[in-house]
C-alpha cells in the first residue's frame, strides 16, 4: 500500500507530552512528518500560518487559551485536527468542531495509529466530493 505523507504540527503546553507524541509518531506513524511544535494557542496560530500543516495534534487545556480557541481563531481551518488530551469531557465539543479523532493521554499507540489512518479516509472523501 502506498501511504500518503502528511505534514503535522504538535500543540501541547507540556514539553514532555510533545516529545512523547513526536516519538510515537516517528516510531508508529511513518507517514507523518512533524514540521514543528507549539506550546500555546498564540504560538500555534503563528506556526499554522507559517508551516501550513495538514494535520494538527492538539491538546485542549493550555495556559492562555484552549485548543478550541485555536480552531475558532483560524476558522475555517485548512487542516485536520486530532485532539490529544487527558480530558474526556471535551469529546462532544471536539465532534462539534469536526475533529478527525480524539486520543486520550496517556497515549495508546494503537489509538494513535487508528487516528492517523483516518487521515487517508478523510482525504479520499474530500477528493471524491
């Protein structure tokens, strides 16, 4: 199978969480190329505008604004969103903002791989419309 490459941005206020996610993506999701990282909503907005990622792995709770604020400020978003968070209470809100998936921390590698596989499905749907 010829897997498509996707460019990504990791947004999380915790450096250890960003590093862990990056490591998991390198090891289990070779079709993801991480272009950059951001530790806040304002940094993520600048990175999204500069790097134009195809997918953003987005934490929800961060100082100075949450992940939903990022989506709101960049709306309409030009990238897919996979939430990666310790909070399950936001799942419904994530669905409402058309997130591709919702992965709970601590990250289960199989859940992460499943979420990344949805990128191809979403891409195919978009191309067939």
